[in-house]
C-alpha cells in the first residue's frame, strides 16, 4: 500500500519547514564543533555522535524538512514517522536524561537545539501546516522499525566500546533483564504515541 504524498505547500509552510531544518542543522553543526574539541579529530567526533539516536533523528528532521522547504513532495507516512521520532527524543530527554551532564558553551547550545528546540518546532509545524487525515493505523508499527533498528546497533557499540549511549540501555550497569524492561516500556510508549498521532490526524482530517 502506497502512502499519499503531501501536496505542494504554501510559502508560509515552506518557510516554517526551513526554520525547522535550519534549527536541526545548526544543532548538528554546533555538536560537531563541540565533539571535535573533545575528541581531537573530525572522524572521531562523527563516530562518537553517530552513537546517539538524537543525532540520527535530527539528521532525519534536517533532511526531511529541507525537502519540504524546497517545495518537493514528501510522503505523509515518512513525515509522520520523523515527527514521532523527534517527539521521542524530546520526551525521553525531558523525563530521563535532563540534568545528567553538566554542559557549557557549544555543548550546551547543541544540547538545547537538538533535545529541546527541534523537538518543539517540528510538531508545531505539523500542527500548523501538515495536511491531516492521511495517516493509517498501521503506520505506528512501521515507524517503530526506526528505534527498533537503532537498539541493536547501540547495544553492540556499547558492548564493544564500553560506553552506552543512554543509561537506560546500559547492560553493564543494570543487566540485560532491566534493560529489556526499559526497552519494552519505551516501545509501548512509542507505539501508543504513534496511535495517538494517527487519531489526532484522522480527527483533524475529518473536520476538514
């Protein structure tokens, strides 16, 4: 089943998408600079950054919203998945990660842009500009493939490097059983949020 593509957007919608894309890009650029200062090389900085779901998701946001800003058609299914992923970034950060690290300078700015500003701007854009009524009830299960694919990658890298991206998947610290419980709880929350997004989309579409 093919998912519908979003139609051409107004100038305001494209401008808003450009702001979202530029915010994500700025956060990524500042994070690269901060990581280079910490690791000493571009390669090491990029390798370190790619450990994090936050980075992968902000890259998806930057690319997807840049495409919208350029006036190209985008799958409603794809954009909904990107939106849900960046919402997960913001929610997990706010509930589980905020305050764990003491940051300053560029690292603090990157943290703010990637974990707070972009996760706020993307859903605001979707509410204001995205055509509604195009998502289906199977979509959340397809969207869940993104974090599901990230998890084994993060676990393997964590085991190999002795450093896990996030404390709730730290097998060395909490054990496989507790990490499995953490993952299941987050997965249930992710799918539930996806179903809520589809419900909102369909209700808004029905209203016109």
